C-alpha cells in the first residue's frame, strides 16, 4: 500500500488493516491503529510505520484510546518464508529475550549484523527494538490484568532491570507503571493463582465453531480436553514452555449473524513462570490462526467457482496451527490413539493436575531414548539433536526435506506437519485436487473442503 491508500484506510477507520501498519501524528506525538476512533488528523501531520517498534523508535507513544499494541499481528509474517518473516516469528516467540540477537542470528543462519540491517531496512526497527515493543505490551497486560507487584512484572516481561522497565513504560505509554495499572478496566484484574485473563484479538470474521470442532476431534486425553455446549465450548490444554509449564483455557465465541471487522477469543493462562507469557500467547495465536488476513484469503478463494459457496457459508475460516510444533509432528506420525499412550507412559506429570489435564506431552529427547526404533524413534532423535527444526523461524523447505529423509515418513504426513507445525498457508496435500489458482492459500482451501465434508484431510 502506498501512503495515500494508507491514509484513506485511516480516514475510513478501516479495521481490516489493524496490525498491518500504524500511523503516527506529529502534532500529538501519538501513534495509533488505522481504526482509531479519534478525529482523523490532517494528512500533512501523519507518518506511517510498518511496526509499533518503528513508531516508538521515532519517539511516538501509544494511543490510550485505541491501544495499538493490542491489535492482531500482521498476517505477512506468517505468510513470508524469507529471513524477515522468519525473524519476526522468532522474535514473537521470545527468542531475543531468551537468547539475544546473537541467538536469533544463529537460528536464522545469518550474522547478527545482517539480521540487524535487513530488519531495520524493511521494518524501521532492529531486533532489540522489536523485542522491546513486545516486552512493553506484555508488561501492560500484566499490569492491567493481575495484582502482581510491579517489580515482579518487570522481570516477568523480560526487562533486565526495574529502571529499564520504568523508562520503557513511560516512553511507550506516557505513564508510570502505577498509572498504567490504575487505568485498567474495572473487574478484569485477577490474582496470579487465578491465571492471567486475556483477549486474543483477530481481524475480520472468525469461524470459531470449525476450529473448536477440529480441536475436539484431535484432542489427546491428559494433554487436552474440550467441554461445554456447542457454541460456548472451552478448550483447555497443557503447554511445555521455555521456563516451565502452563495450562490455558480458551472460550469459543458464538458466530455473529453479520461478521464485523474483528473480535477476540477469551483465554486464561496459568503459568509456572510468568516469563513464559509472551511465548505462550504467540503459540496460542498460531494454534488458533489469529493473525490471518481473512479478507485476502476469502477474496482469492471466493473467486473460484468450486470454493465460492463454501467461502460464502464460512467467511473467515481459519487453518489451525500448533501450540507445540514438535508435539504436532509426533502426533501426525503416530495418530491420536498412539499419542495418548505416549502421554501415559512418558509424559511429564503436572505438579498440580487440573481436572483431566494431568501431563505435558513428552519431549523429543525422552521419546528418542524410550522409543529408539522405527519411524517414531527417528523423528524424535532428529528433533532432539536439532537436525530437524520446526520452531517458528525454521526454513520450511529445509524442514520438509529433512522430514522426507526420515524412515517411515510419507509425503501426506509431511504435508500435514508443514501446514500445522510450520504454519504454511499454501500447502497442497498429496492426493487432493488442489489447483494452482488457489495459491497462496491452498491450506485454507483444503480447510473449506474439509469443513464441507469434501476432504478427508488429517
């Protein structure tokens, strides 16, 4: 989009572009999402940014009215397979906070200087600034949804010191941490034992029923469960995270008769270590495909005569991903029944079981030692030693080649892993009639066929 087109989106308060770009007003020093309800600024006073981090780096603070840090992420980073797209997915997963820029560069196969140069040239912000923007958002969530002491929130958000935390909050939100907490909506603050309440935003219509149906069909006892009346179900699962474990509950929202510009899924996270909050949220967003651009998907697929009635019946249908890519790969290989057995035998028991949730899915290293033979052993060993990477920054083509080299791994299973674990929006499962005209959204096209009962895709 050129700047004039972006300004028209701002003038019309078009929520379709929330998260795709941000605009800042030089006369106020504030940056906003395109759908901000405030009076539209004059064109000569407006600057545009690809990321919130770039706006912050130019000295603008976040609008308190539209909360631009709470928008869905740009769909571009899920689609793109280049180094910038991979870097953005890794930063979202918290890699810079845990491993620094050097660790990010190693995962991408570039030097730290090259990563800095590419991100700055295209996004207007380097990896440190992008991670800083993410930390500030995490801090705001904790300040406004929990009663944790401010000092604990500083370190849980990934800041190295309380001073750095205070300075960043003032710069980004033009408020002290205490003032930001005082501005929280009443009635949403919870104690740490009650978990962190979240609203997981999405753009455009969202077919929650289809996603929850899929998760219910696949749920592995001990690790997942789903209950409640249709339309208001609750999906719960355990999470294996960098600093500990977690349990999440996500609520199904009934579909609206007239799809609006966006909405959210209500969730609650219980974490053994709050430093995992950012990572857990990003993994849930991938699982529920919340950063997708349904307008772009539906426009392309709706132009196809075969898919047009399916798209009209289910606008905004998503292609679910995975909360744990390595777990998804094992489950795709062995099937649901065998996966349940693996959980019983080798899963890590939770310190405090929550109803039917009793275990975390076993790590690849555990499976490689316990089941060293056959296709499962080969897959687990490759995941454990790093010769196969399925993290958010993995090169999808390299991962596919590594998977196909494993014994007992067929092309159909690899396609499922590429779609779900690697979040590729354009995968054609072997044996299905998927024309090139459906590119670059063939994964979504197959979801439409599956939802309509026309495909047996796993």
